[in-house]
């Protein structure tokens, strides 16, 4: 399941402008059918990657940063959306 940061356990967003989370690395970026990007994000306060769905209209500052960095190519090429037999 992919979550926004506001939904991830351990993230407190009562005061979003005060909450800062450092992004260590983003791997496996791939477009979804809707144009969002599914990826796995490593944050400085976690040992494992967090599944994340980045969108262009994310309102959280960290979500905006993730989207911008993915679109800039900082974390590599974003794999295109692929139709699967299940669809």
C-alpha cells in the first residue's frame, strides 16, 4: 500500500511547516495509470524504504519536494506506465 507522508505512521503533521524530513534516496520510480509516480523513499529517520505515491498536486512540502526531484531526474529515469494482463 502506498501512502502520503501524512498517513505514514511516525510522521506528525499537526504543524506541517515545522516538520522536516530528509530524503536520503528514492528508488524504483514508475508512473501509474493516473500520472502519479509510485516509488520507494528512504528517509533519514528510517532504516527501510517507505512506499510512496508522488503527485503533482501534493500539498505537503515533503511531497512537493519528492515530486520535483523525481521530475528533475535527480533519482533517475521514471519507468513508464505498463498495462498488465490483470487490467
